[in-house]
C-alpha cells in the first residue's frame, strides 16, 4: 500500500475539518496538511445540510465553548462571505413567546446574551410589529440583529478551493478504516497515512474513531434528524428568522422559520432520534450494528431521562407534516400551510450522551494528546463558531500541549 507522510492529517471535510486546515496553514505555513474524506465531495453531511444560520451567540451557558466562540465566529464568517462575494442575508431574527411561562426563559436568554457580549434587545409586542409584522408573541420578544443566513455549501466549496490553492492535499473517497496507534498511522482502503498529528473531525463518526485511539470513553453518539419543509407559495410574508423560545434543557432550538439567502422560507428542523447514523432516507446507509447500539441507548435514555422521554414524544409527532405545520403556525399571525409543499434535505446531528449521567451533552468536546486530537459533539452552532473554535483547538491542543512555537519549530 502507498504510504503518505504528513505533518497534520485531518479526518473529515466538514466545516470543522476545513476550518482546521485553513487555520493550520495560516499558523504553520511550512508544514504539510492532508485531509481524508470518505465521501466524493464536501457538504455531504451536517455541514452541507443545516439551517445555514449564523447564530449571534445568546443561547449558550456562560463559560461554555459555544458562548466563547459563536459571536466571534459569526463576525468572522460574515467577513469571509463579504470578502469572497458569497451570499449572506443579514435578516436578523426574533424569538417569540407563546405564554407567560415562556417569558422566564426569554429573559434568561437575554441575560445569557448580555453575558456573552452579544447584541440582543428585549422588545414589546408593538416593537415586534415594526421589526417583523407577521410574528406573534406574548407580551415580549427578543430581537437579534446580528443573526443572518448563508448558503453553507457555498462556504465549504470556497474553503475547499482556498485549501487546494495552499497545497493542502485532499483525498476524497478515502474512508478511515483503522489506526496503528504506536506509529500514528492511519489505514484506509488503499493508502497508509503517517502523520505527526491526527485531527479527527469526522462528525457522525468522530466518537467511533476517537474510541480507536482510547478517547471518548464517557460518551456515546445518538443521532438526531432534522427535517425541513420548504415554502413554494406566494402568500406568506416573512422577512426575518422567527424562532420559538426553546426548551433550555435541550441543545435544540425548536421548529422555526428560516429565511434563506435567496429569501425563500423554510421551517424546521425537527430533532427526531434516528435509528442509524446516516439514516437520511428510507433504508439508505442502513447499519444493523448501529441500529442495535442506538436502540440500546435510546431505551436507557427513555427509561431514565425524563426530559429525553418528553422530547422523544414531542419530536416523533413532528414526522407528521400537519403537526410540524401546526407548530410553525403558532409563531405567526398569518400562515399559509398549503404553500409548504416540498421536503428539504434532512440533516443529522452528531449528538453525544454522557454515559455517566445519561444527559445530552450541550457543549463542544475536545479530547486528545500529543499524537491525536478528537473534536466531539460539534453540534449547532459549530458551523457558526468554526473559525475561532478550530483556532482555539490548535492553540490549546497543538501549540500549548506540544510546546511548539508559532512558526512550527518544536
Ligand atoms: C439539522 C441541522 C441544522 C443545523 N443548523 C445549524 C445552523 O443553522 N447554524 C450552525 O451554526 N450550525 C448548525 N448545525 C450544526 C452544524 O451543521 C454542525 O455543527 C457542523 O456542520 C459540524 O461540522 P463537522 O465538520 O463536525 O461535521 P460534518 O459536516 O458531518 O463533517 C464530517 C465529515 O467527516 C467525514 N467522515 C466521517 N467518517 C469518516 C471516515 N471514517 N473517514 C473519512 N471521513 C469521514 C464525513 O463524510 C463528513 O464529510 C445544524 C446541524 C443540523 C444537523
């Protein structure tokens, strides 16, 4: 088998893998970076199948990695789109409440936003009417002018081109198969990669690969599918993203209206537990071992985690188009359910469960040593946060841990 040597080997060309490569080439211009990807191109999984929202950063617990990097990530990706001529819709977003009980969470989000240094305004029903006349709320809403939407695939393709120009070697159709830990060698079908540092950014398979290296011992991955309905009618008038107040015990934001870069409207995503990791449609990519493993953990969670049980019941109903439409209709004054005629492509979240307490993990998780680094639980808003988050990974897990200076000399 052909042996390829490199300084850094990244697994996965999602937004995390590509941003890591971008930041590595900037930090270490003299080192060579290779990426292996099991698909034939970028954008096949979560990074190409998400809502395309650049989040502002007000949802997240203080001190979390999400709180630390989302605002900065939004600023950097906004600049990236503008300087490269990629489409961005700076439509902003409102979060609306349905009842008195939801106001408490709304105020909590405002507080979190302030703690995270994010521009966020508490507005009255009347003020909401001026910002987004069709949105409906109970007494108050939040207005986030910094939330915007992009086309994620355009960003991935732009990064891909840039990395090729910087001579990063990208091997598509090259799935990771196994590792020889002592030599830091990765085995694929027809090649062996020998790397100083391996960075695992494999999304839905990141936990499995991490386990081969002895990491991610406290976690299992439960995939959650997000489905979308696209609006093809002409009667619905919405100009800004409209979100409900989320259940703060979950990392999901609830079914919402997203205004895409071409100003068309979609609703979603749901957060339905799925049965195997790439369970996008029908039986495609069916994997019986994954099915057994996921069912085992779903049942445990269902029995022992009250919040998971409630979420599972609520979310399964959203497979019904009528239920999903009914949920969305609660956010607006005038709705046009007949116009939602098309299902968009679903995305699947690589959600970790902490097996020590059977809770869904809310923050990004990074584990590693001097030879390998594993990016786990890169769930939303990892797209938004990707540029500064991966810079942090390089600083904390490559430069600091390995005593390297900025120009790459050890
Ligand atoms: C429905 C949904 C909506 C979302 N909405 C938003 C949003 O609006 N804003 C936001 O900021 N974030 C959003 N997110 C989150 C965001 O999409 C993810 O956080 C982000 O895309 C994760 O990127 P990644 O690179 O870790 O994973 P991925 O994009 O999944 O990339 C991982 C890559 O690794 C490859 N790979 C896997 N296994 C192997 C292997 N064995 N060998 C080689 N390659 C392998 C895969 O093929 C894939 O290309 C959403 C996610 C979902 C699912």
